[in-house]
C-alpha cells in the first residue's frame, strides 16, 4: 500500500525558514517523480514544485522560485521542501504527491499524502 | 502558464441524477504525436487528500466507479457523474500536465 507521510509543518513568522519532509513507502520510490502541492485555506490546489526520479530535473512555480528548494534522498525514501523567506501567502496545507512517471514534471499525480500545515504569521 | 477554468463553481444535484462539470484550458493540451490530451481529474473530499479519478482526459483510474467519465479534447473537457451518489459529494478539480507549471482549475463543489 502506497503511503506518503508529511511532517515539519509549523507556525512560523514571516521571513523565517521551514523544512518539510515526506516519508514514502509501499512503492519503489526511486522509480518515480515526486511533487509538492499546496492548498491555502479556503482556496484551490496549487502545484509548488516537482523533482524527477534521480534529481536531474526540477521545476518550481513562479510564486516560490528562488525561495523554495525541493530535494530527495532515494536511499531514505524521502522527499523534502526547504522553504526560505516565508510569506503570509505561503500559509497552506502542503501535500507530498507521487507522480505517475519517473520524469519531471509534465505528469499527473496519482497518490497524495494527508498533508502538513504551514502557517506563516507574526 | 496554462490557465484552467472550471464551470460551474458549484452545483447541486439530486441523488441518482447526472452531474456535469466543464473545464476549459487557455491553450491546447492535445498532442498529435501520441494522440493524447494531457488532462486529469481529481476528487477532493473534506478532511481527505485529493484522489486521482481520470488521466488522459478519459482514462479512469483503477477502482474508480464507472459512473465517472471524462471526455473532451483540445481545450474543452467534461467530467460527468452519471448517477450521483452520496459519497460523490466533493470538490472536483481538473489539471493540465501538458506543460510546467502544472495548473489546476479553481474547483467545482458538488452537493446533493
């Protein structure tokens, strides 16, 4: 059974940093691209970033480019999102999501974790 | 970026009746090289993560009831729930994967 378990969400002040983690199990992690997708309170889904199976290709939404960094450790079956210079508008539930294929990033998203909540507020 | 626009924003349908959700992309998401539309549909219930329903505009994911169907091509797509059940109450999103950034429609809330 595929499982994606996010952690690291917290309440932080604007301008601070936070690192999200996602532990994957139930599938061959290094065969697939992985993504982060967020949902702000009362809003829709917004793709944040994606990374291919071997970390060779990475993409970001313009809203986070230069501030967020996605990475993965295939030996640990883990995905990460380093979030710097956080803004109030980054407040959201962040989902770790499995891509359907190994490449990044034109892909559909076939399994989602439960999400971890990031709140940016002073 | 490809903008995805869904209609309506919400709809109320009686049990057993048909629900139809439209999705329009600002650019063509069809590729003639493989004859595919790069369009997916998701179901999002409160307190749960989104669930993939359909890929390639019309291919149902394994385990998805056959009352869910997707159609359309190019820039205009439709998700149809042929006979609405109580468990279908959710927000539905379309998503294009033709190009990065991946983009979603704003969502359509389906109620009984």
